[in-house]
C-alpha cells in the first residue's frame, strides 16, 4: 500500500479518486523564501539526499579495503563499474572513452538509485518523476558532449561539421542546416530528459492507479469487490515491470550520453 | 594458425536509432514550423503541409547520407 504524503485529489465526490498530477506534489516539510525564490524541502528532496549518502557510503565501504579476491560488496561495485567502463565507455566511444568512465558510472549509479525509489515501500516515488532532475542531468550531459567536441576540434570545426554536413551540395544546406541544428543541439537534450522523466512519471501513475483501485474496490459494497484481486495482482506484476524499466532507463540514459560523446569526438562527426 | 575473426565494430550502434528518430522529428518540426509561420504571414493553409513534407524529405536525405551504407 502506498503511503502518499500528498492530499487525495478528490473533493466532494465519493467515487474513485483517480491519481493525477496532484499525486506528485508533496507537502513541503520545510520551506523558506530567499531572493524571491520559494524553496521547499519535500519527500523528493529527502529521497535525493538519501540516494547521495547511500551511494557514497556503499561505494566507499566497497573499496575501502580492496582484496584480490573481492567480497560481495566490492564485487558488486566492481561489476557495475566494469559494466559501464567496458560495455559502455570502451565499446561505444573507444579507447578515448575510458576517461569518461567515472562520469558515466556515476551517472548510471545515481539514476539507478533514484529510479528504484519508485518501488521501495514508503518512498514509492522516483525523484526522476519530477522533470527538474532528468532535465538537470540532461543539461550536464549536453554541456559535456559539446565542450568535449569543442576542445577536440575547436568551436569552428565542431559546429561547422554539425551544421554543414560534409559532402553535400551547397544548395542542400538551406534545407538541412536547420534540421541538423535542432536535432543535435535541441532535440537531443530534451529527449534525453523527457524519456527518463516520462518513464518514471508514467510508472508512478500506473502503480497508483492499481493500488488506489485495489483499496477503492475493497471499499465498495457490491459485486465489484471481486475485482480488487486482479487489481492487486496487477500492482505486483507492475512493480516487477517497473524494476525492469527503472534499470533499463538508467542504462539508456548512460548509453545515449556515451553515444553523444562518441559523436562529438568522431573525426568526421 | 587461422586468424581470429575481428569483432564487428558496433561503436555507437545504440545511438543510431535515436539519432534517426530525432532527425526525423527535427525535420518535420523545423520545416513544418517555418511553413506554419508562412501560413500566418500570408493567411494560407498549405505552408504547414508543404513544410512538413519538405522537412520529412530533408530528414530522410540526411539519414541516408549519414547512416546509409
């Protein structure tokens, strides 16, 4: 059962309270004003803080006393880092990609842990279901691949190659340059952020629909009561499905960041 | 001793699918948008349709040049 710290969205009606965007807004635990900006500490903020502390503690503990034959914690940390380093950084970007392995691994761990809050009892929501977190991660990745590209090729050649694809008749640039500009510099970061956000948002809504559905169906006094069982089973099923999506989306975000880095570093790119 | 087969170069494979999608999207959006602005300006209605088709064609051309062969 979800412990929702948000108000139920229904007013006046005794029917089923469908979850909506209100389900993502939590009562601030602390709030203050500073420079006309309204600051709030909510459940989401707390979850992000816990994620960061958890990652630091677990990873430090895993490598504090490294052994040649690793114990479980060290083995797990090394597996995750190895996966990102070998299967993403090196395979996709090449030898040059190794220097991005720490960033990509950090990104993977952070997104993974923040995503998995979506199915942890009591937490039951991923901070990434708020667009701000995926958007900020996407901005970091966007800045990174552009800066890496500019540093490698120089701004003129880097943007020149993006906007004016080599080996194309000059007239075609009128048609192609706007498309290239939008798709590389604008659509890329937006899709990166929205993909993660929308997956976590939809996942939370799905779980809410079936958990709230179960409790609502149990409360009715007619034949419909029996449908509480399939609704409950769907909740269980979707929880496992969400676990899969949460891991997959962390992986996809990192793979795409690596592919953008590869594109920025490539000779012709 | 036979030479071990070289592993295929799969570099950036995963990104290509998304790159194709974002190029198509950008093509239709950009030229559809330009067509729509022309429609607003000239009070016509064909601009957005022509724009989207032109953008689509441009995106396909780009994709073939970039990821074809």
